[in-house]
C-alpha cells in the first residue's frame, strides 16, 4: 500500500538508506549520517504535496506493516533563479527483496505529482545501483519517455 510518509517514518527511511548504501558502490567509502537523514525526511513530511519551490513528495510503500520502499521527490527552480520548476527524484529506494512493482508504482506517483503542477517544466528521473532489479527499471523509465 502506498501512502504519504509520516514524521515517525523518518527512522525507518534512514535505515533503508543505510541498507541501500551498504549495497552500493559507496560501501566502505561513504557512511550515511543517520541523524541528518532523519531530519531531512521529517522536514520533507512537512513540505509533502506542495506545488511551490522547496515542496516535496515523500511516499512509502508499506507491506505487512513495514515500509519496504519509498520515493522522495523535490521541486526547485530551473537554474535556481527561473520562474519555472523542475522536479527531482532524490531517492527511489527499496529494501533488498522488495517487489519491483512497488518501485514502479512509487515512480508513477512521483511523475503524476510533477505533471499535475503547471509550473513544472522538467521531470527528472535518476537511477542508483541501490535499486533492486535496477537494470529492469531502466526499461520502465524508457517506456515512460525518459
């Protein structure tokens, strides 16, 4: 089930980032500042669903009472000073073994959020080696026009 994140989810989201980083090419190179991550997610909850610069989208996929994946998107001005916005997906992350369909549904919700905003000119789609089944998601992105 996809739902908006709550402030209390910040701890679990930070844990997912730690888990993802441990599976990434940054293992042994960079460590997640969990306190900073929890603060960032708690602040994103406060700005969730907005339509102006600095607004966020923070959605989680919950399965059997546990968050197994999430997406965190932001809105920012193009070139920082323009009057139009660009959306960026900062995180699309799932626990190891999460259903890839959950990641696709989260990404679709992010695109719908950005497309619904008339000020958004550009929608960003990122990829990380922490995405379970990441090779398959690139094909999904291509089918979506990215």
